[in-house]
C-alpha cells in the first residue's frame, strides 16, 4: 500500500487498490488472457509474452472493488515493442491512454469517474490491455509500477497538495492529476 508515505514532509494517505503493483511478489494477484499471453516477472518487471497473434486482447487483469461515482487515479509504466493503443477496462467500458512510444519506458496515467459498482468477484473488472495486432509470437510487453487509487477518499479527507498549497477538495481534476503524477514520478 501507499499508506502513510512521506513526501518532503507531507503525508500521502492513500490505499493502493491493486495487489502487488510493483511485482515484488512475482505474478501474485495478476491474471492474463491465457490463450493470448502468459505472464512472468523478470528482474521485478512483469513480462506479458504474446503466445497467439489471433487476438488483439493481450491484457493483464486483477479483481478489485470499485464504486460508482467515485473518482480514481490509474498510473502504469509500460515498455512496448510497438507504439500501439493501450487502454484499461473498468468492468463496463474501455478507456484509452495516450499511445506509448516503442522500445522505451512510458508512464501513462488518467483520472476518471467510475460509473457503476463493481466488486472483485471477477477478473474482468480491471484490465490493462495493449494492442498486439502487429506483434509476433514470443514478443514481450513489459509492465511495472501499476498504481490505482480512490481519489474520492483523498478529496473527502482533504488530502494536502504541497504542489498547489491547498487540499484536494479545493483542486480541479487537472491539478489533482498533476499532483498525483508528481508523487508517482517521485516514487510514491
């Protein structure tokens, strides 16, 4: 979890909603579309290996609880071989990230409002997918540092932002995302 981390003397009180988002415990908590990709962890980085080119649904997934009307922050590090669309599934809808650059680490993030309740009864409620229609069998997409935080809790608890010198309840979505991106880049 990210509970109680200190950033330059300021406390970020937020729960990391995904399990093992840094892959320090191997693939524990993570699933794949096994007919399309397999998962392994190499040097602390999740590798999603393409095993079939018959589908573009190369994804990693994890069952988590999300609540309709709540605002969430999602950040991922991805190292694709090919610059293609990357998106996440919230249990009902797909949402696009910006397209990552090929052959380098990219940090993609988004702030969004969940439109319905989804409990962790199925792995389908939280997926990160990278389009692999131009990939070959045995190509690998790398993932690391997946962070998923309920921002509504930070707003309700009046989380302080040192960057904007105010609390989350008084900030715009763009300011909240900028602050969260800075904390993630700083290693929170």
